[in-house]
């Protein structure tokens, strides 16, 4: 039975592992036995039974030391350790996979996982080193370039960060990571007051991306661009879009409300400014933000009373 045939059987019977064991015991096909063995492990992982899955992957390695599926099994074993929060074991598995099968697609994926793990642990230079070993023909190379950009950004090297983000955007224009690169690029450009450039780079995300956290951040930065340009009417309109279109993404709402209040303050409409600040106080905000809002409300009271 081939892999595709097994997948059909497994979908129908995989929720009952004893039936899968029955299939395995009756099969005389060596390849089927291998496929069934790692599918059992995959199933346990999908059910959250990580330790059982790990043990099944280890059993596969022991039982089938010459299997063509070993690179995949090693990679999935590393992912299982990651899910368990056992990052040291995951890294060791990935490194072993890379040494044993340096040109295999799963070794390339393992290098990417090492890149993310090093990035998340703050080891940015090491992350870049791992990512630099991935072949440009890798099907996930847009993610590689984006992650390299994040690491350069975290190191304070904004020039190389922008360079990597531009490579993602130019080489993979419609990919998810191209949109993410546009947003990070805009963040950098705004910090350097290159506001018109930020506006232009955000437009494809604003216009074409479905509603999610990336497009919510893009909308916030788009509004922030107009605020920095001094176009308060357009800024209000764009910050209100954050409120009405992306209200579920609460990370961006507090600053959007604060900016709207600032815009109305600039326009001299202190009552509306106060309204948005009072609405902001009802949100779950940090103590620092709360103090900032209260201070702004006191300033508005002074302006109103003259």
C-alpha cells in the first residue's frame, strides 16, 4: 500500500489506534510498515500526546535505521520536542539531522527552525549564521529572508534589515512574509521620518490583505504616517479604521485612541479629545499608559477652563 492509500485508511481509522495496529500487523509491505509507524507518531502529536509521539519516533529510528523517511522523522521529532518546550533536545536533533543529511529538504527546514529558536532566545548573530546556510531554492526562502531581516533589526542593523526586507518584497511580492516585511520596513522608515516611503510600502497590505494582526498593524502604521505628516483629519479617519475594522486586535487600539484624542486636541475640539481618553481608560491598559492618559486629561481641563 502506497503513502496516499495509507493516508486514506488512516483518516478513516486513525482515531482508533488499535485499528491502525491491526492494519500494521496484517501488512507484509515493508514501506507500508514504515509509513504506518511514523503516521502513528504524527497522530499522537496531533492529539497532544507529545511524549507518546516522541517515543514512537524514537522507536522508528531504532527499527528502521536505513529508512528513506528518516530525515522527516528526525525533523518531526525535533518539532515534537519544541512543542514540549524541550528546546535543547530539539536543537540537538536538528543539528544531528543537518550533519547526517546536509542537502535534504528537512535539513533545510531544520536550519530554519534553529534560526527561529535562536531569534526567540535573543541569539541574533547565531540565528543569522544558521539562516545563511539555507539554499536560495528552498521553498520557504521568503521566510528565511524575513527572519534574517528581523535578526538584523534586533541587532540594531537597520540598513541590512531593510535590505533583507526589500529582497522578500521584490522576490516574493504576494507572499505572507512579503506583507510582514512591508510592515517592518514601514516601522523602520517611520523611525527615520521617511514618511512618504512608509505610506507607499504599506498600501498593498492595506488594500489587499485580509483582516489579521499583520493588516491591523499596517493600518495603525498607515494612520501614524498621516499623524506624523500633520494631516490630522486623514489621521483621524485612518485611526478610526483601526477601531472599526481591526477592533479585535487589542494591541493597537489603545494607541489608536490616544492618537485620535491628540488629533482632536490639535483641532481644538477638547470635548472629543476627552471622550476618547475616557474611553481609553476603560480598556485594559498598562499603568504607564493610564498615567499618561490621566495627565493628558488634566491638561485638557486646563485648556477648557482657560
